[in-house]
């Protein structure tokens, strides 16, 4: 600011130089500004001078970084890019050594992209300090024997200003005896010497007073005065003499206090006190020199008094005077130049100018993490610094500009492996011994969603008992994601699919947070035994990543289906009736109780036992086959009606059971009627495979040929026993068998089944095809061991066909009744088809079942 308060336009001169063409941008700019400007004074529009967009200064984090140990004298207005004075600048304080040039070194940093500018602001001196003397009154003793031309150095005035504003000259008030001569030191500073112009006569005038004025060269000119009182002494005609007028010594910086710099020696030819010499600093020795050095008065030794720092000053100029102790002693002077030798006493300084952390883990190689500046205040080799990174980390240091380095990534980063790096930057100088500084920079790695969830198990197998309650938990799936924060938050879901034509979401559900799976329905082992579900785990990253796992659910069978008795079928809804010939021998096969259990395994294994009987000792039932046989022969004392209750029980836990009541009528002869134990079970499952059909036809042909041979042999045997063709003694089985018959074929067929339970000749007739004009009847004669036989023997039988319409109608009604009974036994409860007696043959991936209808004489499935 000017004295009137208006802003100065001190833009000085501007230098803008491009210093590097790669990496961050580097440039240097220079301003000039006078000292003592008030806060807010305009320095220059730095944004305009650097060609920057003012609107982006805030977003690019535009800032000024002062030099090490400096205060923030300058600041930038981010709204208009103006560089202004933030704190009043005192040039004498900033540049205490008083050099001609005084400058503030600043660093301007911008990010996104990174740009660095070196700003040098020269502080121009103003004449704000007047010259001043250490003392306002000064007494100078001069012997009266002093010859004209004698010189007397005077106390120097001090002016902290520089250049034209510094001390320019001295002026002496007019007098008749003394004149003033101004001398210049090697550093350009001025000092005055009083020159005797005329001999002094103490007897005439004992004292002389002159006014010494120090003037600077500033505008306006400033001055300082000191009153010099000259006391005329009596004669001491010999003065001390130094060996040399000037001395030069070298001294290491940081020399401890008391270190001997030099021992001066001055001789005085006088004797006594006039020959005793005392040493001291000359009057014009600067105060800074007096603070750092001392002169022992008696010995003339110059020693270190303060801390010598080569970085502050490398040369000191000392003026020492010697004066005897006699009256009217005259002081003589010499100059001592002390050269300081640099010592490696300053460790390098590592400064983080700009830090961009954290860094994304997918950042490419060469991404700038930080800008580092290294400074060593020493000089020469002591100030040359090498900067390296300690340890093995994926980062590199690139030298950029002078003592600036950029820390960049040198390879891929993986937050899951190392989430944070402590980068140790070491700076070592080339001094002896070398000094090192280490600074640790913490670089945090920001997570990127680069890892898909992983399930703990590659697959899950779950066993669920059937009849489970809906909503029951069946299992828990778990996945892990090594990413962090939102990228590791997992949600679980069911992948869309179908199970038996229904969406999988109607069978199971899953908790999206915990991974718990729940059954949405009660499973039935008899309907579905296993199914698979695809579960997906997806993280919350962007873009989200996911993985799938298969959950195999197996339904475990429970004993939830009681046995169902298929044969015999109760005739009146509660009791099955049948006849028993009185002539039955012990072991006579009355019939077989047939039952089905929809469960599987042990739950479907059935056992039979007689629960109640009119005569418990008359009948027995096979435990696993259900064959009902007589234990002994019937007698006249046995009741004509025998009532049995047979219990059928499965092997489940707890076991389930069913009972059937059978009423047997003991008769002398067995009529040729269809036995109540008869059962016709046909498989209505159509075969989708031609291979199965061919297999059935082949088996049918082989069986038919075998049966024909057996029938012929049986007929010959029966004929030899002397019986008529219509009368048989052997238990016979009349059977109609059909493989792979559909339900529709069975309903529309014209099959007539007649089963007789006596020892007489039972006949079974089947009409082949609807409206068949011939009946084919087969009879099988069994051996006495036929109760244990696994075969069925058939023999052709041809009963007389009905002769009139009445007989035909009666015959047709019998056929329909038998057909209804067969259908009732063939289809079980709930509309499900249940087979009473069957043998399954696995061929070509299909089941071939032969359904056999057994008579009272023998039955096998």
C-alpha cells in the first residue's frame, strides 16, 4: 500500500517457464512487492498470469505452500485469482542477513491434474529505517602528540535497509581540528574515520565536541546522529603495533563455545603501563559479531562465543583494536576475516507438498499418489540428497524438478491382500558421515468390487422328513466376499426354475440376509422324492457380482400311509365271504390276503397275522406272503361258518395297520362261482417305448408256448386218473393275464372271469375281444406242492355257450359284475392306482408288470 492507502500495482516482472514435459506440470513465476504493505494489498493476478481458469481454483484445490519455516505472508483469493498480502512483510525480519536481494519462495499446487508452480516474490526494500549509532554520546581520547593526518575510527551507524536505502555516508559538524573520511568495507558497508587536521594543544583546549551524522540514500532521506567528545590527553609517544594489518582464518561451523579462533599479538615499545596492551573490538564492529565472538583483553585471543551457522553466514569480518594502558593511549586496529567451513549438520527435510490418498485398488500404474520435496540446508556434497523408498511396496519415486519427487503406483493394488501401505521415504545426503531422514506416508487403498461371493460349500445336500410343517427351516447357505463395506454385503435369492411344472418359489424360500432356507409346503415322499434348487448370492457393489450354488433336497419317507387291503374285497362293505370245502386237507390254501403300502423301505414291509378267529387252531396265515391255509382237516364238530380277522401291519415306527374280516362258509361241494378272493389287477400305464412293447410280445409268446405244453401234460395226467374232461380232482387255477393293458382296454373288453374255490373242476372263461363268438377257458392242475409254486398253469376250457337270449343276458351280467369287482380292486383310494399283486421286470428303463388273477386254489404275484 502507498502512504495514501491506494493499492500499488507492483507486478514487478514476470517469468513463466515450462520446466518439464511429462507427469505433473511445472512452471516458475516471479513478482516484486515492497515491504510493509498492509493486509489485502494487491500483488498480482496469479491465475491470469498462469493462464488458469478462475472458476476451477476451488475444485482443483488451488493452494500456496510457503517455504520451510516461513509464515504465510501471501494468500490467494480463489474467487478472482488475485495474490494479496496476508501478513505485513518486514524485509529486515524475513532476510535477516541483509542481502541485496530478498525473496519469498512459494509453491503453488493444483490437483486434478497435478500442476506445480514455483513462485518467487521479491520483497523490495523501502526506507523505513533510519541509521542509528550504538551510543548517542561517544568519548574519544586523543593525545596531544597526535600528528596531523592521524586517523581515529568512529563508532559505525547501523541501518538494516539495503541498497540505496542503506547507510550512504557520514557528515561531521564543522570544526577547525578534525575532518571526516568515509571508508567502504568489502561487503559494501560504510564506516567513518576522524582525521586530525591540526595539532592539538591540550593546554589551550582540553576537549572538542563534534556532531557525527549518518545519512542513508532513501527518499526521503533519513539520518542518525551521535555526539563525539574528543578529550586531549597528555603524550604517550609509542603505540602498540600488530604483526599484520589483516588476518584470515578458517573455522568449522558449529564450533563449540570457547574455541580459539586466533591469538592476536600487538607490541608497544613503551615501558610500564604505557607498554601494557589491552585488546578489544573496534567501535565499528557490528553487534552480530560481538554476539558470536569475544576478545580476551589481556591475551589477545579471539574465541567463539555463540553458535556459528554456515547456512546463515559463511564469512565474518572482525575489527580488533589494541591500546596500551598508559595515559593518552592510542588504539591501533587490525582486521580478522573468519571463513566458516560447512559441516554436514543438517539432515535432509522431507516435505509432502501434495497427497492424494486414498487410492483406488484398480488405479493404473503411474497414478500420482504424492508430490514430495526434499531440502538440505548444507552446501556442496553435504547438500546433495538421494531419495529412495524403503521396503518392497508397489510404488516408485520419480525425480521431477530440482529436489521434487512424485510418488506413483508401480503395479496393481489389491485391497483384499493389503488394505493399507506404510510407504517409508528415506532421504540421505552425501556428507561424511551421511545424515538421513525417513518419513512414513500412509496410503490407504479404497475397495473396488472385484471379487464375486464364494459359497462356503461347493454344493449343499439337505435331508427333509416328509410331512414337514410349512415354514420350517431346512438349511442355511453361507457365502463370503473378501471385498469391504457395501461390496461385501450379500443378499441371497432363489434362481427361477420349475419343480414338477411348478415354480421353485412355491416350494422353498430364502431369507435374503441370513441365507436361511424355508419349506413353503409340506413335502410328500410319495409325490416327490428329491429336487434341486439354485441359490444365488449377490453383493451390493456396482456393478454387482454374484455366484450360484446347488442345493439338493432329499425327502425322507415317514410312515404316514397305513396298509390298504386289496384282496379280498368285502362283499357287503365290511366282511369278505367265501366258501371252504369240508374235504379240505391240512395245508389247504384257502386264499391269499393282498395289501399295499404307499410308503417305501421298511415302512412298506408288511406282515400278516390272525387277530381273531372262530377256531384259532384251524387256520394260519403266512407272516410275509399273507397265504391263508388250514392247519388241520375239518370235522363235523367244526362250526359251519368260520369268522377270521386278519391284521396287516407295516414295519414303520410307529407301525400302522389295517384289518380285514373274512367269513368262510364250510360246504360239502364248491360251486363254480367266482371266489371272493379273486382280484384282477391290470396295469394301465401305457408304455411310451416300442422296445417295451416288443419285450412284452416276446415274453407273451414264450409264456404261451410253455403254458400250452404244461396244459397238454396236465390233460394227459388227468385223463389217466379216469376223470371226465369236465371233472378234475386237482386244485386248479383259472387265470386271465394281460400285460401292459390300458385301463380303457380293460373297461371296454368283454372278459368274463369265473373262479371256483372247490376241489371240483373250477373253470375260468375269457372272451377274447368284444362280441367274440367263442369262449376260451383254461384250467391248470397243480401238484400237491403247488402251494409253494411260483408258476401258473393254464389249460384250455370250452364251456357250452348260451343258447338263447336269456342265457346270453345272464352271462353278460356276470361278466359286468366281475369287471366291476376287478376295477374296484385295481384302483385304490384317492384315485391313485394301486396294484395288488405284481412282479416288476426292469427292461430298457421301463417297468414291466404282469398282473395275475389268482383263484382259491393258488395265487402268486
